[in-house]
């Protein structure tokens, strides 16, 4: 789905990519090459903290993660941190629960979040999403799963788009739980590669292979359903009409 975030020029995208690389390089230097970084990433210290606060630590992370998920900020850095701290399996579970909570809240509150925002640029995107939704089914769950399985679609903006499309928050949360596991699992495994899975390349590759198989199993029926659908038709104008009405 190209053009998901309209109004961003190629130069701006390149600048953001460079800034992201510099930020990651700075973070890597801080965590790996400084005494402070080595202290806060010490696995024994982390294990002791988790043993001391077995309930509070995951709960606090879940609340913070869900809060960030309600914004337009990317979530993959937190997913990597979760993998490093909690291990890949618990981290994926925590992040997925947080994703479902954030998706539900953001979709339900989309009307409030876009208040005062010009909707003209996002109207074509919404129309395309509506078109894909009609090809996949009326409940909205397959559409949400398809966007989550695509991996490159932004989490927060799409939640807002789902709300504008009048998708039920419950369906968005369910579609997120079903479709986002592969993407989240990938980043938690990367985070765990510096923590609990450090040096255990066999286990790491086994987990990645399992994620690939899971993604294929989830996306195969959606792809078949999309291509076999005969009710694709033209792009729906209902979404554009709603947006135009709001602009008046």
C-alpha cells in the first residue's frame, strides 16, 4: 500500500532514515561501549529485578507499551527492549496484549484524534482500504490481519484509518492479535539476541523459522480469499463522501 503516509517527500524519507540510523548507532554506543550501558544491560541484574518484581515489572511495561501504542510513534524499539529483558516468548505475549489494547482504544477514539485535521489527503488511502475490505470480507478482521501481516504498514495511523472506516474496535483488536504476531516476534527475537538468546544461534533461527511458517499460514487464506473474490468492483466512494462531508 504505497502512499500510506501522504505528503512525505523522498528527501524527507531519506532524512528520516539517516536520522534513524544515527540514533540507532548512538544507542548502540551507549549500551555496548559505556559503563552505564553495560550496567543497565547486565543480564544477571535484570534477572534479579524480574525475580524481585515478577508481577509489577511486566505490568508496568504493558501499561507503558499500550500508552505508546496509542500514539503515532513506532513500537519496534520497545519490542526489541522487551525481547532483551523478558525473553522472546514473554515479550511477544506482552507486546501483543499491548497492541490489542492500543488498537482498540485508538480505533474507538479516532473521531476525537482527527478533530481539526484535514482529511483530504487521507481520503484516497481510506478508499483503497475500503476496496480491499470488500474483497476480503465485511467484518474487517481479514483487512486488519492483511495490514498487520504486511509488516511495513504504520501501526498508529492505520488504527485511526480503521476508526474512520467505522470498523469495530473489537475486530481491529482481534485482527491485530492474529496478524501482528510475526512482526512483533521478529523484533523481540532480535532484542533477545543480545540477552537471553545471546550466542544461541540455533534457537534463534528456529524461532525465526517458526515465525515465517506462522506468517505463511496466516496470509495464505487471506491472499486466496482476495484473489478469488468477485465482488471487488470499483473503489468505494462512501469513505470519500464521508470525508468530504466532514470538510464542509
